[in-house]
C-alpha cells in the first residue's frame, strides 16, 4: 500500500495558547466545551521522550488519544489513515508540533500514529485518553496494535 499526503478525516488539530504574565505562563490543555464529547478524557498521563527517540507507530481499536505537545522540545507527528470506510483511507499526515507550534491533537481509533522527538532536548507529551488503559482496574486486554514490532510494517518514520 502506498500512502498519499493529505489531511485525515476525523483528526482534530487544536492550536494551544500560552497566557503569560510576570509569574510565568499557563496553557489550557483541555476544556469540555472545546472537544466533542466522544473524545473527553477519562484518564491522563505524561511521558518524556529522549531526543531522536520515537514512540509508535501503533493504533487503537476503540480508544481515541488527545495528545498535547507544548515543549520543551519539538516532535514530528505521523498519522496514517488505516480505516477502510474513511473518506481519507490511505492518507498520511505529518506535522512538527511542540515548542515551536504548541498543539493539541485528537487521534480517533483506526488512525495509526507515532511521534518522534526531533529536538535536541528531552520532550514531554500529555495524553488524555477517552478509555482506561487495560480497562477498569487494569483487568482488560490493552487496546493497541503495535506496528513498530511488526517486521516489514507499512508505517515507517523518516
């Protein structure tokens, strides 16, 4: 399969703003009135990624991710539409987000995604998922298909 460059249906890119004063800054990551209800987080976590390191590519069957990239590094975000019923099936979208372009990003189920720290310092990413990892009390199967572990995967990072 060959992917075409272009925007992917259902992806929500949300520019994030910093409110600065003499004390420092504040950045609103999530508001119920700014995202459709089906993407409202039920859990949240932060991760730190070393320079040059990637996370993914992987996808979820039911879960949507709401990533926030605010720095202190930049990340190259990769998205591939693997949903056969989608009007943008077979599209690939790549953007640099983070310190240079603070951004929230909704990734719906069936969209393969990965990000790579392309800066020269450790980077932090927030994720507010709309499903609990491993379900209630962590008793369910993880909702994840990990393509980075598959030899010959179609989903390659630059």
